[in-house]
């Protein structure tokens, strides 16, 4: 009985003889008769602030992800170009003497009275 009276005093609810010790708070809707003072919009403001923070963080992560993806694509292109150059170098250096001999013969056929050119240049396109 003393416990029930103490709980009712804490809840500030009117005493009812038929209510149990914990039933007075639960059945009558604790806090429904008290009005909020100066707290309207508080939760909305926090939700908006957290939403702005989350949107900012997600935008930053998206930008970072795109930047890293572009860097990876550039690195892949550079690696392919290096491997292509190395492959061409290995193939062409093995046959370098043949290539120079064929160029000299071609130059002699096209211009038989002129001396061979001092340098031979060719362009390879990957």
C-alpha cells in the first residue's frame, strides 16, 4: 500500500483505489496531462541537421569513389601502353637488322643514284 502511494505521488496522477501499483501509470497514460513548453520543432530540427550531415558525407564518399575509379582507369591505360611498347620493342629489336636492310633496299630501288639516307625513321601506331 505504501509502495502504491509512493508511485502515485511520483506520477502525479490522482489516486484510484482500483488501480494496481504499476497500473496507475500505465493505464492512465503517464504524461498525457502535462503540456510541453518551448520544445515544438526540436525533433524536426535535429532530423534535418542529421539528414544534411548524412547527405554531405555520402556526397563526399561518392566524389572520392569516382576520383579513385578514374585514377584506376588512367593507371590501367598507362600500364597497357607500357606493355604494348615493351612488346613492340622486343619483337622489333629481334628483327632490327632485317627491318633496316629492307628499308635500305627499298630506298635504293626508289632512288638508285642517291646514297642511302643517314637515318631511317618509322612510326608505329598502337
